[in-house]
C-alpha cells in the first residue's frame, strides 16, 4: 500500500494565529504544538530562540505579544516586527 505524503497545515488553518513571529528584539519564534508553558500566569504558545512568547494581540498596531526571556519568571510586552500566517 502506497503511503500518502504528509499534509502540512499552517496555524491559520488550525487556529487562526501566525505560525511564526519575529519580535522587534530580533528573537524568532515558532508556534509550538500541544500545551505551552505558563510563566507569570501567561500561556506561552511560541518557542523562540531565546525565550517564549504568547499569541500576539492582533487588534493593536504594531502587534504585541507577551514574552519571557529564558523563563526568567516574568513576562514583558514585546512588539512583533513580522508575522507569518
């Protein structure tokens, strides 16, 4: 039986959120599957090169996200430079 090729979905198809972000500080983040970690009461759904980030607020310009640098125990607001949907 022939195997079919895997179908890759974007988060827009699944959740409506960007599948990748680049923050103004240069950190690059990708949407993680499963349950994100929680820091300071904020669920962090993106794994970043140097930390983690929450879903961005898309109703403000520029978009912003809550960001935790290396699970430092707190989160700070960080503007989003680029988002890929």
